[in-house]
């Protein structure tokens, strides 16, 4: 099995990952475009990231709001095509399928030759916009083994954004990260409370001190706060700040993407 390019990159240094938010997919309330137009837009966004100097990209179906826990085969099929289109550009690519469709994401990753998946609810149950998200680590990693996708890295959100964590209020970020590491995650993702909000500095530091796994920042990264986040992060996942007007639902803005990449290179000590 060839080395995972994202895990290899994380061992060598820090990574900048750009979000490709595929337009609303067939069957979802906001869908207005045929699949060909959706694929072209996803490819264009990924191309902008590549040309700006990002290290990797991640594809997500965030326009499929309101999300369901069991997206149908039409979503899996469309996301597989979108991921394959993006992956053909040569950048290491990952995928997340909302909401909590982690097995589906793994299957897509295997079919489209992706490097990683971002998963919700890996350890500890919580309440999301869509309802109760139960822990899935045991089932998910067995499924990864069963389908022969052990080369796909699993990056697990902890205390995920857009969720209530009252039922696990006695388990802090650090302990949640330790559990995710013990349960076999390849990396952990720390976020703020919602899209576009950076994680609290204390939360990020606590997680970094608690585990030896890669720690990724999963929300709220900007060119301005990037230097403050990077010392405690192995990778930064950027969405809103790279988009036109700073809005996640817009296309990627070349100028914003280049500014982020330049700030990242400077903060990471790259030349």
C-alpha cells in the first residue's frame, strides 16, 4: 500500500487544507444545477487552491442543508464523482459527508483514491443540529478494515461545532482527544462553536498537549489569526476565509486564497 500523502506531509511539517463546498446535490432542497455544473464548480475551486499553493483540499456537501443522517445513494454517487474530479488535479484530497455519514465517506474515499476522511461523532455522543450523534469509532474502523480502506486516514472532530455537548460536559477537550487517540483516530480536529469561528486558544493548547496525534484546526482560520493558531496545530483547514466576501457558500477567491497561502508559508517558515 503506498504511503498516505497527507500523513506523510504531517510528519514532515504543517499543512494548509482548503475546503471545496460542492453545490447542493441532486435531491436536496437547494439543488438547482445539473451534476456537470456542480463538478465544474468544484474543480474550479480546487484549481484555485492548487494554484495558490495549498497542500491539500477537502470536499464537503455543506450546501445540502438541512442535513440528514442517512444521505441517499444519489448523494454518495455525486460526491464520489466530485471527489474524483477534484482528485484528478493531483492534490491530496479528503472528504466529509454531512451529517455524520462516516461510512459513506470512507466508501467514497476508497473509490476516489482519497487520502483522508473527516468524521463526526468518533467518540462520545453529542447533540447536533440533526439530533443525537452517537459514537462510531468501533463500527467505522471495522468497516474501514472490511472494505480494504486502511490507507485512508481518519481525522476525528472532537467537541464539534454546531453541537451541544452538555451530556459530556464532564469530559473536556483534552480527555476527548485522548479517547479518540486510544480508539484509533489518525488525527483530531478542534473547532470553534460554528462555521467561521476559531477554536478557543486554551482548547487548542490542551488538545496539543494531550495527544501525539496530528491536531488540525477545523474552523475560523484567517490570514490574520493563522500565525497564532499554527504553533499548536499540525494542519489548518480553511473555508470561509478563502471564499468571495469571506462567506463559505461563495466560490473560492484567488486573492484571498493566495493571501492565506502566503501567510501560512511565512508562519510555517517556508520559502
